[in-house]
């Protein structure tokens, strides 16, 4: 017994079912990708998961084409719901479980569309296809992320189950269409009576289109990591943008394209030509600016719009399946099932190209290959004009420079690009940041690490745990980066084996660019290199390591989150030998307070003894079975190692004790646990703007509230001079909190009452620094913070005076800022403006020459534009004359 809702009501019901099926399928797919991120890494996990899911989905659609009636949607909904729940269960249970459950879920999700198509008829395929993609968009951006952020994997899986059950239940009670005799339903669709496209040609088109779509989405995700950022929310917006673009294409284009076999070929040609916008720098700049505006305004809609804009080249690909379906013969549901079977082959062909072809051909080569396939298809179907156009497009795409090089992240005028490569997991670039005066390793858009003074803590990541262990003979570094930490460990003569566990071969290949800080450690015969997922590599070292130190990407970055969970720390402890030590970095300036507390809490709950040390503005966590010994005999008194430790302030027991701050197990019991099955920090929105400035003072205030006394065994035999050093660094930590709070308040941010406040006359920071300098006048931390505070205060006040037209008063603070950080080219530019405004043209000329020598592209940089915009018209005019003199007298 079914319900007769009329044609319009039935269409709405079937469209709603397609929408819900898309939402359920995409939430399920995201669960599977999270599981594979854990096993294969973020880059290969996403590519592998997408391809396998699409192939399984296509097989399910093909199988559903043989079913007789649409009443089977209820069975499809139940199967899809059960498989979604099973996939949620598989997260964190191993790569094979994840792969099997992902394929099963994809197969069950693929059952829906052919059954709905049988009800709707061929004329409704574009709408069903578009609504299915639109539902997927809602599933990935809204429903799935909200559920995962608030209720974890279980909540997201439950949403997928409910959506699948509802998608199956809605059309199951519709009155079946009238049918004649025979097993298959009859249709009045003219396309059933006459095929305009042969099955062989349709198969070739769908395989090529699927391959084109898979490669395009892979390139899209890489470009999104550069344009939108490599955080989880940005990747979700990019994937949602791709689905939105495909949905628009499926809805809009079929009505304007030829109804015969040329229709899908025109779709592919339009897509190939449209991909040219990815080679246009202004396109990437506009997308990046739109996304930045949306992130600053906490606008998810603006972020999604930026994702759709970036994914516009995919729009014509959304119309391929509807146009091919229209040109085929046969009953609508069976026709769609047969049509989607070749998608499985196309999806599987994507895998080897992504795994092995990216490094050889690059993004531009993969796109040119897709256009070349179109040329072959056009020739096969006798369309020479389309073939010539496709061949021309392929040649142009192959000739153009890599799309990644057109993104704002790598086109910054202050960057001098030394090397760039597209690895299987992420883009890797080495740049000389001439504005800051440091060499930087970038993974996608993220400054992973650099050689400047802000990164000296990476030396401590190697030296600190090595000094706390009595005999670190077999050690490992997880996440190589510039190799600074590995180079520090190699300086310890006790080390007999140094294992380097790195996900990306491209990072290792760029190590020679950082020889100044890594001491060419890869040439050391003690080094054992492992390329691949760090967690899996650790299992090969079970019970062998005396020391494991690590500095992966940010905890809330895709893939990296699984190196900060309690499950990972349990595995890491199994890799340690008795008495082994684990060392890990935490960036309090880059983590929102709830994320920071979750990370520190997970570490503290995982070790019998765990502590946080502070080095500069960074935290270093140490975990062990018991309080590590602090043996004076572990500190050399001469040689390169002694000099390096002295420069870091770690030359003796007192130096290490001074950096100790908190015992981890004293807090975190009431925080939400960070587990493999619930990486909730990954799904929380990551704001930008003023809120980011509050993270460091808020996190430091929280950790200060947990401050513990120095362990008695470490405090024994400390001299009065040593204790003055401890008191000095305690004041430095409070002063750093005050400095970061002052910066946030000046920018207009709001801080909680827990953050330390300065006195009314603002002397709190200066007083603390003066007292610390008196207690330990040559301490590296004291001197470093004095230099940083001097630069921030003088640079900020000098720019304010410059903006007010008081060039004479701005001269002294800007000179102090340039002296505090002589490699900062923007400081020399600001000083030159002040000198020119005062009338000291010779001084201004010398300053601007120094700035341009250090950073030839300075004047085109965003920082320089902000500074020159502060100068009044007369000063700007004088600056132009100074620049003319600098160019005429090089």
C-alpha cells in the first residue's frame, strides 16, 4: 500500500531522499577519511579514501540497477545506516578495518540513486544528481562537523545513520509507478527507446570524467591548503566547495548542452579550459582574501563561498553523468546503474596517479593529462574540432607554471623561493624570508619551522631530554623539519643510533638547505632513516628507545592530531625502553585555550611523571616512568656541546631546573579526553584576528595557576646564584605573559581576569624585566625577552608617532627597534620614513638601502604597504625621492 502524492509531491519526496542520502554518504566518507588519516597520513589517507569510497559507491549503484522496484530504498537505507555505524566503530581499530568498513559503506550508499532514478525518470536525473551533491555539501560542512565537534565520532556516525534511514524510508511508501508486463518497469522516456550514445563510448566518457574529477579534486585540496589554509575547517570548506560546484553544474548545464554524445564531451572541454583560472595569481589572491574575511568574521558561509569559488573549474564535471545518462538507451534506473559502474575503474585509476604521479608530473601535468584524455575521446567519437581544442588546452596547461606557484602563500614579495615540490602528503617549500631575515620551511601555507631566534627551542627539544636521561644510546626524532633537533641530539657522544621518522621524503630532500642548523646530520653514520607514518614506524622500535623527541605539526592540524592523543602516547610508551623519556613540543601561542588544555592533559594522564618546561614562548613536555635524574656528570665543560648548551642556558643542573614549570598530572582530569576515536579539537572552528592574540596570555595564565615547586631531588645542592637564576626565569615567565597581554589589549582584544595585569602606570613589565636582569644579567631568556619587549614597544610606539605626523619623535624608538632586530627589514623602512620626515635625507637613504639590500621585494610586501600608509603625504613624497636616489646610485 503506497501513498499517492501526485507528481510534484513524489518529486519532492524523491529529491529529499537524494539530499539526505548525499548528507549521510558524505558524513560517512568523512569518518572513513579520518580513520585513514590516522593510518596513512593526511595526504595519502584522503586520496586513498576518496578513491576507494567512490569506487565502492559506483559498484553499489551498478548493483542497484538490477533491482526491480523502488521499494528497495528501505533496504538500502537500512544497509547504509548499518554500514555508517560500523565505519564509526572502525575508527582507531587499524587500517584494514577502516578500509573494509569504508568500502562497505560506500557500496551501501551507492544503492540509493539508481532506485530513485527508476521512480523519477530520466528527465529528473539532473535534479536528483544535484540534490545528492548538495546534501553531501551540507553533510560535510554543517552536520558532520557540528556533530564531530560536540559529540565525537559517535555523534557524527549517529547523524549518518539517521540520515540514511530517513533517506530510505521517505520513498519506500510512495505508490509504485504503473508497469506493464515483464520484470522491468515501463517508461515513456524517449531515451529508453533510442540510444544516442553507445555503451562503449559512455563507458569511456565516464571513466575519463571520473579520472578527471579525482585528479582535479586532489589538485583542489592542495591549492586550498595554500589559499585557504591547511587546517581542518579549510579542507572541509574546500571539499564542500567542490560538491557545491558539481551540484551547480549538474543542475544548470544539461539544459544548455547538446543531447547527443557531444554533450558530455563539451562538459569535459569546458572543465579543461576552466582549470586555467588556477594558473592565474589574481584568482588565488581573491579567493584567499575572501576566505580571510570570512574567517575573521567567523563566517562559515563566506568560507564555503570561497571554497566554491576555488572549485569553479569542477562545475562542468558535475553535468557529465546527467548528459551521458540522457544520451543512453534503456530503463532509467538500470541505465544509471550501468553508467556508474565505470566510475569504479576511473576512481581506482586515480590512486596510482596520485601516489606516484604527483612528484613526477606535478599538478599542471595531471591536469594536462586529463585534457589529453578528452582529446582521445573526441577522436574516438569523430569530433575533430573538440579533439583539436582539447589538445590545445592540454599543451597550454602543461606549458604553464605550477598552480601552487601562483598562490599568495608562495608569491609573497619578501620571499625568495629556493625550492618547492608537491609531495604525496603536502606541498614543501624552502624560502628565504627576507623581511624577517630567516630561512623557512613551509608545508602548504604553514611556517613549519625556520632558522630565526624564535626557533631556538628546537635545539632544546634535543638537548633537554638527552641531558635528563643517564645514557641515551638509542634515540629517535619524530618529524624531522629542518633537522635542528636531530642535529642537537647527534652532538651527544652517548648516542649510538639516531632514528629519524619522517612522513614526507620531500622534507628530507630539502635538509641541505638547513645545514647551518642541522649540522648535516643525515650524513652521520649513526642515523637510521624511516620514511612513512610515524606511528607505524614506532611499532618497529617497540621497547628499544631510550629517548623519543618530537615536534609534529600543530595539534589541530589534519593528521597531526593523532600524534597528540592518549592512544598515541600509549603506543609511544611501548616504544620506550625501561627508563625511557618522551619529549614533545606544544605551541601555546597557536592553540586556543581549550585545545591547549586538552593536549597537555592528554600528555599528563599518559605518564607516571610528566612536566612542562618553558623555553622562550614555547612549552616542552617531558614524560617518564619516574622523576629523571639530574646528574652533574651529564654536563660537559668544554667542546662544541658545552658551547651549545651554554648558549641555550642549559649548561648545568640549575639551567634545566630554571626552565621547569609544572607537573602535568596535577590538572586535566576534568577536561574532555583527546582520543583517536574522538579528536574533537580537529573539528572546532579556528578563529583568526584579535582572538588569536589572547591565546598566549590565556594559556600562560592557566599554566601559571598550576605552578608547582621544583622537585626536591633537583633543588638539592643548588647555590644561592643558582636560585637567583630560578627566580629570574620565574619573573621572565610572568613578564612574557604581561608582554603578550599588553599586545592583545593594545589591539583591542579582551582578556579574562585570570591573565596577569600591569599596574595602572604600566610599569609592571619593565619592573619585572629589570629585576630579572639584576638577578641573572647574562641569562639567555632574560636577554631574549628584553630584546623582544624593546622591539615590540619601540616599533609600535614609533609607528603610532609616524602615523600622527610626529616624525622627529618617532625617530628614536624606531632606531631602537631596528637595533634590537637588525635583520627586520620593515624596521629599517620605518626608520627611513621617520628620518626623511625629519629632514635627515642622508640617514634615510642609508636606512632604505639597507632595507632593500636585505629584502629587494620589501616595498611590494603587505607589511611595507601598511607602514607607508601611515606616513603623511609629504613624507610619502619624500620617500619616493629617496627611492629614486637609491635606484640611480646603486
